[in-house]
C-alpha cells in the first residue's frame, strides 16, 4: 500500500476553516485518517486528482459511522478480552478447521464446540471437540494449538471482517478514507477542508525616536493529527461561506409501514476613524512618550527576522493574505507563532483623549496612519516605550492607509469633567392641516474643565458624542471641533503645566410639538401672543376657534346631563307602569290608579321634552365645531 501523500500546503481562514493540500507519488491504494467530527467537511470537499502519471483514481471508500463492536456482535464475532481463540471457535461451530498442535500433528474436522475441564488445584483445561472424517469426535487441547486454519471461504471472510472491524474499533475517534489508485502516479494531489482553530495575530509596536516599528506575529495551531513538515502556510482574512451538513451518517427515506393482521394480542475602548476633518494640523500636540531607546528584546526582534522569512502579503480575490515566506513545520498537537511583517510607521504621535464614560482620566493613545502596506487584522497590541513595557491595546481591523488610534494607558496627571445646562424655547408657530406646530430650540451648553498636575504643557482631545439631529453652536464663546468621526465630535483643549483650562461647547437641535386644535387653550394663546409668536389678528381668530370648541364642549357636557336625566325619567316610567298593572278602576284603588296615570303622563311629557333638548344641544355642538373647522380652514389657507 502506498504511503499517503504528505501535507504540502495549509491555508487557515478567520472563521475556523482550514484548507489542506497533499501531494506525492502513488502506485497503489492508500488511506487517509480523519477525526470522526471532520468527516462531514471531508465528504463535502475531498478532491483527488492525478497531476502526472498514467494512474486513475477509483472509489473513495470510508468506514460507516456504525459502532464496530456492535457490528461484530450482530455477526456473533465479538470476542471478549482474553477469550479470542475460544470465542472464535465458538463463532465457527459446524465449519471445517485444520488445527496444528505443538508436536506437528494436524487435526481436521468440523467444530463441535469448546469444553472446559477442571484439572489440578483450580486449573482449567480447554478442549476443542471436532467431528472427524470417520464421524467420530476428536478432542484437541487448546493449550497445545500452534496454528488454526479455515477450510471454507465463508470462515476466511468472517476472519477478514473480524480483523477489519477490530482495527476500526481500536481506532478510537479516527476514521479512515481509502483512496483506490489504479496504476502509477508520479504526482497525485489531494485537497479538502476541515474545521480548525481560528488563526490569530498579535502585534508589538516599538517606538524609536519619532518612528514606530510594527511587528505582526501570526498564531496558528496544527489542525490535523499528524506532524506537518516544511509546508507552505497561508493566513487569509477571508470568510467564505461555510456550513455543516451531515453527509457521514446514513440517511434513510421514510416509507409507509404496512402491518400484518394479528390474531390474539394487540424530543477595551475603540476609536472611530475621522471622516470629516475640520482642521487636521495639530496645534501643540504632545510628544511621544519618552525619548529613550526602545526595549532591547523587542527592538532586536524587529532586526532578527530575515526578509525572506516574513510573509508575502497582498490581495487574493476578495480577501487579503499573509503567505509565510519560509516553510513551516508543526508537530502534531502543537501551535506556533510565525513572523508576518515588520514595518516602519512614520509620523506617529501620542494623544490624550477623554470620553466622559471612561472616567476622569484621559486615555494615552498612539495615533498613526497604517502605512505598513498590509491589512491589519484585529488582535492584541503591546506598546513598548522608554526601554520598557508601556501598555496594551486592541488593534482594530484596519485597511491600508486608514488612521489608527490605540489607547494603551491612562494619564493620571490629567483630570477632566463636564457639566451641562439645558434650555428650551419656542421659536416659531405655524398652522398645519390638523394641528398647530410649535418649533422649539433645545440648547445644551457643556462646560468642560481640565486640570493638569504635570510640569509641561499638554493637550487633551475631548470627544463628545453626537446627538440625533443636533448641530454645534458657533460663536466666540464656544469651542469649535477640529475633527469629527461617525459618533463623536473632537475638540482640542491645551492646558499649561500645573494649570487648569475651561471651555464651553454648545449643541442645539430643533424640536417640533404638535397641538391638536381641539386641545388649544386661551392661556396658551395668550402666552404665545406675549412672546410675539402670534400676531394679534391670528390670535383673535384662533381665540374665536377656541371659543367655538369650548362652546361645543359645553354642549357635550349638557347632552350628558340631559341623557342622565332621561334615564332617570325612563326608569321611573317603567316603575309606574308596573304599578298600573296591579291597580283596579273602582273605589279608592281607582283613585290611586288615576293619580298614577297622571304621574305616568307627566313623565312621558318630560321624556319628550328631554329628547327635544338633547337633539337641539347636539345640533348646537355640531354647529360650533363646523364654525371652528371653517375658521381654521380659512386660517390654514391664508
């Protein structure tokens, strides 16, 4: 059997998928071993092709997912530990065997069974009983057996099946795919994908004078259960679509079940990229931290990588790749850090950036443009300065040429705080079709105070979040931003050594409040008139509209009172009518009946009058509303 082709190339993706290529000669079948959990990906993607040679590739056979021990037990071939030979002989009862003993004698016959006899003190003798050619029974001491052969093909096939399934049972979680090769291939390629640990990246940023050296190291894990030697390694930022589908376990189509008739029983802080710079020239920007040489080990690391060892980078279709420059070897079950790039970053500066939600002390931020020529994947970054460790940050996913800000420490010598005052004033009224719209100006004045305990002058960048539909107020008393991002406005505040600074930032937005005409009040109209938001003509006309609505509301209240009285009258009518049913015409009872009839007539008259009043009052309310609507239409059209 040909040795399986070795892994020659490994491509790791950011979403937990590895693409492997194997290549080598082959002149017969060979086997590939996979973890059971990888079989779905392997069956989905496995490709085998002859690149050079006359060979052809046949079937790609693999072990079924059933348990090998269960399969052996179903065929009566499961052998208990320590009982291999007796168990095998018990499984071939009735079949012809040839047994050779230690003295060289060969016994041939059909297996009857194995007997056990006690001998001596606690000993056991096992005897194989076979039927001989003369129809007799022969006994063979199993302790003297040195070889056993099967005379029929069926038994030899069962033995081969026993060995094959036993090998599968002892393979643990590994599964074998057998590749059939007919002929000779000088080069045969195999490729497939399988799940793998996500490759990651870590950075070191080493300051030296005004420049920063960026070192990127890729962290990779060996995704297969074998040693990888001198392979080509590629790390890609791509995230192609990948999914899991169960191709390994057999799928059975459901069929209708027909039953026979029976008889009887029955479920850290990140900073956005600036996109609208207002004044990109820094004024009094603070220097980089310190001026001493960078830490020796980290600085030496940047010089230690040979140029050919670093990754070749570039776009690969929709993705960005790091193609490691030298072959990589990974022992089984190990991981490694591989150098990806060393790049010099020019014009890096430190900034002190304060956001209120981060506490009183501003972040110390390393700020630079990604001039490395590569796409920077998200990952931890350690910043070195002044011959020592300065802090840590998280590098965001950064394309080439994009500005980066990495907050790596807090400046405890600087304290910032903000207080705010808000006012809301109505600036304009206008009449809409259904309501009076009051436009109001909401102003919020932020006072920002900065205190500095250090000796040298510094500068703090204040980042204030943008409000919805809010604009900054202009004027000599308000500080203007020098830059803005998607979510913040950015302001520079210089502060002297051991000094304080105070600035104001104004924000304003326009609000609209809708008041239905029916909800207008004379008091509100009077206030708007005094504020000169209404002229006297409009005030008078709206006041007339309000009076109409008020009259209509009074009519509505009167209707409610009349309806309540009518209900009382109706209830009294019902009560009197019930009394009439039991009163007779003659005598004193007749007199009572006459008075009751007169009372009923009076109640009926009152009910009729109430009905008329209700109708009249409802008509009056409708007339008042119609008058209000007509006057409003004239006002809105004007």
